[in-house]
């Protein structure tokens, strides 16, 4: 079970990084520092952005759940000091 949760955590961590980087910059800040302030017509539609938001939220929930489950499982199996 620990191996499965570790693998799930690794996959969702990489997926979270990719999903967050796919989001369109919403304004000033770090996104404009790296060229995100340039407006382009290559951005997706509002439907695509909404679906990307939903996918990011679901992936984040799976990520947080796997962290908590792995922590609880490792706490139970750790030897007492």
C-alpha cells in the first residue's frame, strides 16, 4: 500500500506541475516576469480554461489525499522510539 501511495503521489505531483504551468497568466506578478504578459491568440477558449481548472482541482484533491493517507500509514507502521 505504501508503494502504491508513493507512486500515486509522484504521478500527481508531476501532473500538478504540468497543469499549473498550462494555466494562462491572469495578470501581473511572476507570470509577466517570464513573458506571460504578452497577449496572444494562441490561448484557449473559456471552456478549455474551465476544464483545466476542474482537472487541476481534482488532481490537487487526489494529491492532498495521497499525502495524508501516506502520512497516516507511515505513522502507523513506524517503530516506536
